[in-house]
C-alpha cells in the first residue's frame, strides 16, 4: 500500500503549483495512470481523500484517466491498444510489435479558480 | 476556471534521484540489480548462493531492505562482503533516496556489483526506480502460476524472472509452462531462469546471466575511466 505516500506527493505538487498563481485555489487535479503500473486507483482515491480533508486542499477533486497498454507494429507501423495481453497487430497480423505506452504515471492538468468567482470549493480568502 | 497543464511525472523526485544514481553507476561501471518478490520467494537465499560462489576480493556489496529486522543482512554478512540493512520502518518498498543515503560512504568506484534486495512485496517496489540496471523478479513455485497476470506491473518491468524452489515441483500443483506463458503474455521479452536455491539446480545459468550483464555494464563505462 504505497498509495498513501503517492497521495502525499500529489498534494505537495498541487501546493507548489498553486503558489505560482497567486489569488487562485485548486479545484481539480488530473492524473494519467497506465495500466502497467502498480498503482491502485481506488486506494489512491481513498488516501487522497483522507490526506486532503481538513487541509487547505479540502474539496480538491481528483480525476484519474487510466491509460491502456498500446503497442506499435514493427512491420506496418500500426499503433493499437493491447487487449487481454494480445500483442498481435490487428492490421497485418504481425507479432513483432513493440511496447509504446501504458506505464505512465503522470499529472495531466490542474484546474484553478480565482477566489470569489465561484461558490463551490472556495475555502479560504487569504 | 483555468486549466494549467502539468507536464511531469508524479514520482518526479524519486525518478530524478534514480536517474542520478544510474548515471553514477554507468560512469563507474557498477552493475546494480534490484531483486523484487513476494515475502519468502527466496531473494536472500539467491543472494547467499550468489555471494558464496564469488571469489574473495570480488568487488560486490549488498543493500537489503526490510520493514523491521536486520535478519537478512546478518545472513548475508557471513560471506565476507559489505552488506547494509535498510530498515524502512513500515514503508513497503525502497526508494531512490534510501539508496542514495546508504551509498554515501561506499565509494562506487570500488564496486563492480551492487545487489539490492527490495522489501518483500510484489506490488509497491515496482513503482520506484532505484537507478538499477535491471529489475529481477523472483517467483517461487508455491505461489501459483497466475501471479504474472495478477501482478503484471513487476513482471512487465523486470528483465529477468527467476522461478525459484523448483525442487518443490513434485510436491505442489504448479504448471511451469503456464507460469512461463503468463509471464511472456505480460512481458514478451522477459528472460526466465529456473532455479532451486536449496538444491542448487539452475544456479549456473543464473551466474552466466549475471556475468553477461556485468560485461555489458563495463562496456557502457566511458573509455576514459575504464
Ligand atoms: N524448498 C526450497 N526452499 C527455499 C528455496 N529458496 C529459499 N527457500 C526457503 O524459503 C524461505 C524464504 O527464503 P528467503 O530467502 O528468506 O526469502 P526472501 O524472499 O528473502 O524473504 P523476505 O526477505 O522475507 O521477503 C526460507 O525458509 C528458505 O530456506 C528453494 O529453492 N527451495
Ligand atoms: Mg530476504
Ligand atoms: Zn502491422
């Protein structure tokens, strides 16, 4: 269960980013998690909620995009989603295909809002 | 509302330290290997077998991770090579900073081989790059042949799978072919060696793999330092 530590790094990163845009607060952070990573989205969500409640980031939404495994065919160049571990190229049938993506664990974007422009999520005024 | 793109990895800080370690290992020609498995698959046993096969004076060291005890380090120290225990105090994996810290007083130019035994866990260690040249996953025959499909990430990220405890095959229902097939489904290029750390089967093949890697690592070293 390493999701607690990960949730903590996410909140720290959000704080760093928010500090760069004075007068705004964060409403949503998005993550891209490849299906070949060992990160459990549910455990991460749970940790994220526990760690953010009653803090300056309470109410921050977490959006998780699960990125499937994608391969590229070395014969015909076709890029395709690998389903059920089947790495055969759907276009030409070749088995010579290379891993392309699906092990990412990255931020996507951060949504920020100016203080006073919305009633939802605004916690403090500073 | 405004959307700010965040073009970075979540484990940015760990990855930065790991990249730094990797560059130092390459510079010094040190082969660093990260051993990962469930608790009890035989990481320490394999390292004991490996250390006992190496000639005295071989420039090898071991870092071994454990949540609580120093047991593994005590087992490994008997072979006369430098060994340090990393006690994580609850954390279920090693991270790059722990490696950096524990290497601080070991000059890398004196090391040809660095073995890292991760905390026994098939999930969490997979997310943390330690700067290693290769991850090696151990699977023992008492764990079931479906493990690569249940924990795909670590099999996907490992260069080598060591199937351990083959001496127990007559006593447990474990289909070796299915295990190999499952590992290759997840990672078509994974190399596989079958061993028994108890009886010694297959260890030659593992030591040959190790020697090849070692040569390859030396060749990566910039000519000026070699
Ligand atoms: N039968 C058999 N037992 C083995 C073999 N290799 C290791 N064992 C036994 O399995 C048990 C666990 O081995 P360890 O080497 O301590 O396993 P580990 O992966 O280091 O365990 P942790 O560090 O606790 O995660 C010990 O009792 C070993 O004697 C093997 O090839 N065959
Ligand atoms: Mg051990
Ligand atoms: Zn094709």
